[in-house]
C-alpha cells in the first residue's frame, strides 16, 4: 500500500469558510473582539449535525472581518492542502455574502485571491475559485456573484454555483445561469444531497451544471443514473460530510461503491473538512479502509478528479504524470 498523502489529488468541492484551523479561528476572534463558545477554554467546540454546521458557519462569518483574516485563511488552506497531496484545488467561497455583510463588495474576494496567490507561491499547489450563492438568498445577490466571477476571471475565479438548502428551487436563478454560460463562466451546483432526483434534473436542465455537488441521490432513479452516466457529468462525493450531516448512516454504508458500480464519474472531496474533522487524504484513506480499494482504484479516483476539474490541459497532463509516477513507485513509499 502506498502513502495516500503523496498521491497527487485534485480537490473540487471544499468550502473555504469550513477549512479554517481552530487555532486560527480563535486568534482571529480574539483580534476582532468576537466571543467564541468554547468547550473548556482551550479546545474548539465540537460539531455534530446540521444545526451545529449552520452555527459554525455563522461563527466563522462573525469572525472574518479584516482583509488579513481572509488572506490568512486562504494562505493556510494552501499550506494544509499541499501537505496532504492536493496539487490542484477549486475552492468555494461565498464572496458576495461576505461583501454584503461587510459593505465592501470586492474586499473579501480580493483578499482571498491574494492569500491564495501567496499560498501558491509558497507551496506545491495550484488553486482556482468557485463563487457559491445560497438558494435562500436573493437573485440580486446571485447577479452580484456572477459579476464578481466575470471581473475576477483573470485572477482565477472559474465558476459560480448554487448551494444551500436544496428545497429552495433553482428556477428563479435561471437567467443568471444563462448569462454565466454565455460569459464562459463554469457552473457547478449542489444537488442530490438533501433532495432527490428532481433537484439533480433541475441542476442539469435549468442550472446547466457541469458537475454535481454531491449528487449521491441520483441512485434513487435508474433513468437519471443512465442520463448522468451517458453525459459523463462528474459527481463531487463527500462521504464524511454526508455522514456528519446525516445524509449517510456511516462511512462503510456510504453509496460511493454503488455510484462507481453504476459507471458514474466519481470524485472524492471533503466539503466541510474542519467541521467534520476530515481531510482529502483522510477521505482516500477511509475509502481504502471501508471498501478495500487497491492503489490502482484509488489512483483512478484521483485521475477522475483531474479530468473533472476546470484546470488547464497542461495542469491536467502534469497531474496525470504525477499519479502515474506514484503508482510506479514501490509500495511503502
Ligand atoms: Zn458543499
């Protein structure tokens, strides 16, 4: 067995706000005079379930105020990802929401892009940014999200996507999606996590999605499985997040093997790693432990993540070479 921390990987579904190191959150909170609820004074609070997830998000939002806060979490994201073999990441950031909150539309995104640039210069990783928009929020803000994506495309923003509660329909955002598509901005929506096949159909048709954020409930509908397979729409599968938020009963009962068996394109991701206590290398390790996959199958999962990314062709080719080299090395290295 080879070390999965050295397997080159692409990380396609990870929310920057849910990657913040606990000690960083504490330090930023202290600097900004924000009270953090702590278990016993020096350990960070533990999280379980959707309510705790929402509370944590609100807490992180309350802490992130200054440009240096955003720069720091972006730079540390690069460090933490590179250390576990992530060589390419498309990190999701809710730029317009922070911009509205801080009454400074561009600052949070500009600071994140600066932090990512610093991180990419210091560590072996290449990053792009996806701007997400909660379905519960206004169509006006979705337009502002697209506006930011267009203006910062040359700085690494590659896509926009709808996230948040899937029970809210995608239809009100149809014109935004059409405009994004016309402008060459990629589209990646969350669907098929909390809601079933209809949410996936809507993401594909109205939302023009190029990947499915989660998408695991595609399995509820055989016809849809065939469509997603025939169109080779990649799934961003996040097993530990699904378990943590109650969408799968345990890692070993996660439907990932069924998705692969159905011939779907599966990529492995963390979604909210700091909240559910995982990492991308950790997800690959858990897949090995739970399903007994060998190094060739695990490398295939990494290769699927390269191909499903919006990375330039040269980057994809380099990542494939690195994965080949990982497999060519003797096990135990
Ligand atoms: Zn997500």
